C-alpha cells in the first residue's frame, strides 16, 4: 500500500512530486505511530488498573483533542506548516519516550499516563489539518483530488492495519517493547518531514483574534438555527457517545477471550469491516438517496451491535 502511494503524482515538477511523496510517507508512518501507542496504552491501563472506568477515561483522553482542533486554525494559518509539522511529530516522540521511561520504572499512577496520552493525542490531531494545508502547496491544482485520495489512504489504511497489528505485537514483545517500536516510527516521521523542501508564501498577520473567534461561532450559529442540522448534530453526538464505548469494551472482550492477541483479532475484524464498508457497501448504498443510505447504514450497525451483545457469553 505505502509503496504504491510513494510513486506519487505524475507531473512535470519532480521536486514537488518528491516532496509530496515525503509527506505521504510521513503521514503513513506517523499515523502508524499514533495507532500503536493508543492500542498499547489501552491494554497497559487495563493491566495496571483492572478497571473499565480507567479504560473509558483513557479513550476520552485519546478522542477529546479532536473536538478542540477548531481552536488552533488561526495558529496554523500564521506559521510555517512544515516547521509546525516537524514540531508536533517531535512532541509526540518526546511524550512516547516519557511513557517508555514510566513503564520501565513500573510507575503505577494511571492519571499520569492518561495525561501524557492526552497531550500526545492533541499533537497527533494537530498533524492532520497541518498536513492537509500543505497538500495544495506541493501539487498542482489539477492533482489535488488524487493527492487527497492518496493522503486519505495513507491515513485510514495505516490506522486500520496498525490497530490490528498492535494487539499481536503486545503479545509478542510486551507493552514496553511496542512503545520502543512506536518511538522509532516517530523518529522516521520527523526525519521525513524535515526533508521536505518548500518555499511557503509569506504569512499575513493582519487578522485579529476577535475576528477569528467570531468566525468559529458562525458554525455553531448555523447549527442552532437550522432544525435539521440540530437534529443531525444531536443524533450524531448520541451515536458517537455510545459507539465510542465500544473502544472500552473491545479491550475487555480481548482479555475475556484470553489476552492481547485476541484484542488484536478484534481490532483486525473491525479493520476488515470498515474497509468493506468503505468499498463494497458504500458502492451499493450510494445508489440510494442520502436518507435511505443513512437509515440502512445505522440500522445495520444497530443490528450487529445487538447480535454482539447477545452472543458475548456464548462465543
């Protein structure tokens, strides 16, 4: 998958294409690193606390930074994208090294691990909008669609693959060994992004912070005044809240079935399901109206969640 992506976009400017290949490679390796420490720390917290509550808190620490990204848009616009990208990946490397030290020293304070993972996830979340703003600077306008598709594959593909592999890796070489491998991925990511050669346009610093805050509020105002958007937003929040709970119980299922290798198997099945949904199921549902495909998709998810609950004690 990554080898295909690294062939890059075909165009006249080889320097730009080479830089884009570095961006894709860095995104793929960096996202692998994100997946590894998230899975490893979930399993570690279960071993440390034997508590579903702490696993839930850990998952909140992992997903909450994504909700806060709208606060950083102005800062991303004002500064060098390449330097910011190197900085956020290096910051994740520092956090992972700190986690390695704490695990090696057998520190048993779950709150410290949750706090560090939150900070790492915040830097990891910032990497994606920064990378997306870099793409138009590295490729020609007529190549943007293919470029964004390549970036999406690098993101989603490695995410699913390494979510699945991490459980198997934990069973082979322990959480500490997996975190050491994770640190190596961030070293590669930082080195790759540093090699990107880019003459960024001079940034304008004329926008006031109050204006930026007003722009942020526009989206909330649109949602609050549109009944359909209010309903969809509320439904989405409720569904993601309950579906997010599955991340907690998948860890518990893995332990119930026999260990981290089963955690890896469950993550593998999730990866296979998502990939099939994005390809086979999507191609069928896109022939229907948006309302029909939305209802069918959510009904299918609800049906198989119910079957999962019913079959848990038997299988």
